[in-house]
């Protein structure tokens, strides 16, 4: 596993999630419907993760273990980017004079975030398994 490719995967996934979530928040028919917004988000996250894992595994042989490491690594990268960017620049201002801890609690205290984490890990695992079957097939 190349560290630079793993970092690129994590950053591209975080940017994609940030853009997708921002777009979904701006849609009027999803306004005030938090669970519906997340269901739509989780559904749209599937092709994003699969597309990025396809790109990632083009450079190396896919394996389930590599899928697991990729999924866990992308979660760590995403959490770091959330702590460095999302919380201070987007969530702390929403708390109207609150602290960094208030902004972090707003993000990391939401159970729906952790469903997204599990989804990313499972999709990366699946990609490592599925792409391995097609990668290893006799040509």
C-alpha cells in the first residue's frame, strides 16, 4: 500500500463527501429532514466510494485486507480533516460563540456520522474482495 495513494484517496473522499453534503444541505426539499438527508447521502456515497476504490486498486493488487486498511485509513484522514477544517470553519460559527469543543460535539456527537464510517469501511472491504476476484481471474 502506497502512503501517497492512500492519502490521496482519503483526501479525495473527504472532498467528495464535503461537496455532496453541502449540495444536499442546500436542497429545499431536504431542509429540516435530517434523517432523509442522510439516507440520500448514504445512497449517493456508494458510487463515490466504489469509484474511488476502483481508482485506488488500479495501482496495486486488491485484497480484502487492503480494503480494510484503506477504509480505516480514509476514516482517520477524514476525521483529521474534519477537525482541522470542518469544525473550526463551519461548525463553531454555527454554535454562535461556542467553543471548538461545541463544534466538535455537533459533528462527532451525531450517530449518523458513524453509519457513514461503517458504510465507507464496508464498501472498501467489498471493493478489495470484489476487485480481487476480477483482478486474479486468468486472462
